[in-house]
């Protein structure tokens, strides 16, 4: 959530920054509601002061008090009416603020769409083949490791079943990534609920704006997480973190659920864009002055996974319209899938500044006795498993239809070559 104080102080700057994202923010409506809200508060406070004086006067009166008591009741009724109007305006104002995305940092490129994202570096050589490489959906079917038809039979389109070595590969990837992040990168592993409360989704920025893209249990008002970012953002909800406790770094492997309504008709083949998938998440709570440096470190941690898995990749700095709702600055990591002939995003690393911390009310005390301030939050995939599996399979495929696995995974899978089991 954006700071209301910032909008009051620099309304044109905020409006101009949000226009860089392609938004037309209702700044005038927000300022008008804010003025009305403060006026109602001032009127109510003045009447409360008046009521207190009348109450003192009644206490000192020795004669007929009925007129004074009636006056105090009228003042009380007026206060109640003002409080009710204040609450209505407050809720409307909060609703508008919750719909505003984060402000892009100054060094975020301008642009109109993904074609204006900037490649900042690349790693690895793109593979070449002396045969025509297959896309993963054909490879997976031939090897018997990805079953799209049975996934659709069980749950509908854009669900899939992993079988045999495919299921083992996904489990191995998750364990490998968690071990790397906890053992070498200093993250604390967590096990999180896959369903969360409404206020958790609001705190992370998923609600109210993206309700249509989330799975919702209406009876218990619980929401299936689209990523571990949602529960991790709220891990320290309504807390004041003590001096010296930051940075806090967490990682988790969770299922992720997305309705993908905005992508209807796109990427329907294979497991590139599905309704349920596994992902390892990295998350940081940091001091505001450290968040830019911590973002660069987050990207390096994600790159380390790609390098260990021998996957050529590029790091892309997103332009303003391509930023996620809560992000002030983001880098995407894209790996090359030679069978599909495309770059696949496997991680998006973002600095959300104090945007999520304001929504989830996560603060820290920089030093003993100082006033608490909102922390900065950062998140990044470390990595998303289906697209990593796509890249591993398509890059490692051999002419006989088998797939060579990266050496780093072999202690986790127990096999070096993925091949069709003999009957």
C-alpha cells in the first residue's frame, strides 16, 4: 500500500510514477476523501470536547439538569452520526488505496510492454543439436514421465500428472534448491499452509485486485496460495522486529494455485502455464537502506540455481508496465528451452520496498528506543519447478529420446539419464 502521507505531500509525483506503469490513478478522489475524512474527524473531536465540558458542568449543577442532559444527548447523537460517516469514508479511501500498485523506482526503464524489458546479462551457451529437438510435451509423453491426459481426466485442462522418473525429478529439484538456499545462501527453510486467510492475501497484495485469478473456499473464506510469497509476507504480520534482527531470509517449497483467467488460450500445450505447480520461494525482510543491495543478492541466489543446473539463462530488467503489482523494481531470470524454442521465465526477483509491509503492518525498530518503521520486503522464485523441468528435459535430450540430467541433481534423483522404462 502506498503511503497516504506521500500522496498528500507529492500527489503529482505519485500520479506521474503510476502513469509510467500505464495506470490512471484516482489521486484527486483519494485526496478529496482524505480531506473529508479529516474534516469529519475534526468535527467529531470538537463535539467530544464540548460533551466533556457539558458533562463537567452537569456535575457541578445543583438545580434542574434536564436541559443540559438533553443537550449532551444531542451532542452524542451528532458524534455518532459523524463517526458513522467517517467510517464509511475511511473504508472507501482504504479500498482506493488497496487498488493502487507500487511506485516504480527511478532506475526502472520506461516502456509499453515486454519488448521494452532490458537484458542486463546472460550466462551459458545455447545448446546445439544434430537432430531436431523435441518440445517437452512430446518428450514427456514418449518417456512416460508427463501425463497430460490423465491430469485433465482428474482435474480438467491445465493440470498434469508426473509419473516415475518425472515425479522423482521434481522432488529432486525441490530438495536440491532448498539445500542450496539453506546451506549456501543463508535462508531459513519453512513449511507453510497452502491455504490462508483473506487478510494474508490482502497483506501480500493479491487481494482485492486479483481475486478472479485465485482459488477460494467460500465456506471458510480461505484462499489457495498463488505462491509462498503470500504467507511469507505475513509471517511477521503486526509485529515490531527487534533491533539487529534484520535481514530475515526465508525459503519454502509449496504448491501454487492460479486460475490463469487472464491467459486464456495462451501456452496451453505442456506444463508451461498450469493451474497447480510446485515452486521454491526466496523471501527477505530487510532494512530500507539495504533493499537495493539485497535485491541484487537475491538475483545472484536465483542465478546460482540456474548455473548449478547447467541451464543457459539471461537476466532481464523489467520496464515499468511489466512490474508486478507490489513491485518497485524487478529482474526476471529466463532459461532457454531449445525444444520449444523460447525463453522461459523461471524466477522474478522483486524489491517491494515498504508496499507489502504497510499492508501487513510489519515494522522494525532500527535501534533500542527508536520509533518503529516499516521494513522492506523482497521476493523471488528460487526456482519455479515446471519450467525448470522443461528446460532440463529439452536441453538434455538425446537423439534416442532419453534425457541427460545435470550432475548436481544426480545425488538427489539416483539416476543420470531419464529414459523410458523397459517393459
